[in-house]
C-alpha cells in the first residue's frame, strides 16, 4: 500500500488523528456536552449569587424595619418590654440585639415552637 503524504498546504482530514484516538465527531460531542454543563453551572452560580444578593437585601430590609420599630418603641416609652409577656427584656440582650422584642424565655419558647423572629 502506498502511503500518500499530504501537501503542506492541504487542510487536515477531519476525524483523523493519531492511531487509536477517538474520532473528531466524538470529541466534539464530548466537548459540547462539557461546555453545556459548564455554562449551566455558571448560569446556576450567577442565579445563586443573585439569590444570595436578594436574600441579603431582604434581610437588610427586615433588620431596618426592626430597627425602626425599636425606635418607635423608644418614642412610645415601651422599649425593652417583652411584646409577649410584658416582662423587662434583659439589658445584655438589648445590648447584643437592640431591636429585640422578646425576653429570653419567650424567645426560647418561640424557637422551640419552630418560629424564628426576635
């Protein structure tokens, strides 16, 4: 069998590679699959980042609302009073979380009940 040497300027034969190498069509399929997975992952990552930013924004809004409510309680003269049992909220709790609306006992009862707020 006579082996022809391609002319230096001839385009390579698509699908041919070193002996035993997969065909170009298979490699292309694998690469496209990998590319699609990466693009989906990056898209999900961007979606996750946007979701985290939305969560942060919502959390900040919630905290701002709680701060404004605490300021209103100060103006009304009922700051530091538990909204549930009307007991005095411990000073160290108010120092740690100045917008607290519940004393420790009421907060613990609420947390045990599965509710999460102050």
